[in-house]
C-alpha cells in the first residue's frame, strides 16, 4: 500500500501490518525500549520527562512509517477500532 493511497482511505484508522513486518516492528520496539531504560537512569527532571515523551512520539512515527510504507499492510474495513 503506498503511503499517499493509505492516508487517502482513512489516515486515522487502524492499519494492519503484514506478518512479515512484525519481526522488524519488534526490533524497532526493542531498540526504543533500550534507550528508554537508559533515560530512566538519568536524574529525574522536566528535561528527562520531555526526552521520554519525545522518544514515545518518535517510536510511534517510526512504526507508523514502516506500516504505511509496506505494500503488505492493509486497512481492514472493520477493525473494531473507533474511527476505522
């Protein structure tokens, strides 16, 4: 599925990743988890909280980018998710 076509359908709906994409998505999550755990060792501060929030945002966009740009991903007509 091409990104432009994917977002024309319903950019806020659920996109089901292809089975082949799942190991890569897990690898990305593992990398982000490693960095998150490191950030937790830093002194608690507003700056650390922002770094963690931005890390969460970055992880979301990285995974969404993988799914939306994978030709094997699909958007089910009825996913059970509100807005799909």
